C-alpha cells in the first residue's frame, strides 16, 4: 500500500551499485534503458549532495587470482567473463562517478554488505535509511537490499534508477523486493529527490504477506503502480 513517509535529516545515505561502463559498452552485459537510468541517478546524486547526504559508490571487480570461484564463467584466456580486474570497462560511468571525498568501495560479490565493514561504518554514523540505486536489479541490487534489511537498515528502493538486461527482468525483480521490503519503501526518482530534500512523500510500503501477486500479464501494471 502507499503511505506517507519522511526521512530524518542526518540519518540517510545514498548508495550506488555497479554503475559501470561495461553495462553501456559490452554487448554481452548491456542494461536496458541505461542512459535513462544514469540520468535519474544523476538527479539523485545532485539531490543528495544539495542536502548534505553522504554518497557511497560500489564497483564490482572480479580478480580470479585472488578469489576462489570454482564455477565462475571465464574466457578462453582464463580471465573472468565479466567485470575482470584488468578490463577498463569496470570503471564507473563518468557522469555518476564519485566526486571529492565520496566513498568508493570495490566488492567481489553481489551484495555490498555481505562482507566487509561498510554496514558497521554506516551504522556508526547514525544512518538508518539507505537510498538504493544501480544495476542489475535481480542480482546485485537484490542481494544488497536484502543484506541491508537484514543489517537493520530501512531501504528506499528507487525503481527507475535501477535496471537490468530487460524490462521484464527489472520489473519482476522490483516487485519481488517490494513484496518483502520490510521497514522500507519503493518510490521513483522524483519521490526520492523530494525525500532527500526533507519533504514527506507517499510511497509504496509492504503490508501483510506477499501482497503483490503478479502474473505474466500484470507485471508492468503493478510495477507502474508502485
């Protein structure tokens, strides 16, 4: 259901997941509608910076020399089939890259919070809400959101600032998360920017058990109603 929410100033951080060039340039890993997603991320970042909200950025890097991945897909030369440490396309897209002293973290797995100190560091700063954007929705966004909730954060999932390989992949992933986003909310870029500015916004919050019973036929409609 949609209910009014507001986010207390000083208790929110904005996190951006894997907004890397390979999703724009590598034909195998293109994100559907990526330019629009990046434009929405730019708006989010501008709103966060204007309100003094800390920005944290993550990039996914695979180093098979240092990581034990027995089933990981590899190229003929033995390098990772995606996000290889030596591939320049792992760079964060220039228009959404960190600036000044913003935090940049490298992760070796889907979730930004599965390992490492990030969750504890954010908690120590008094962060209660995480505004989440990035790619791919059903993979690294899903894993990050679920681990964030398990760590006690409220997640504001910005649906049109996330994306995947197709609209169907993205929309079903958002609906799956919305069904179980306890303590958090789903909104669009407009709503997120207003919340970052200190306004109250009506946003989707889960109530009850799995309220969004989507089918092949109604996915797009339900997604649009979030």
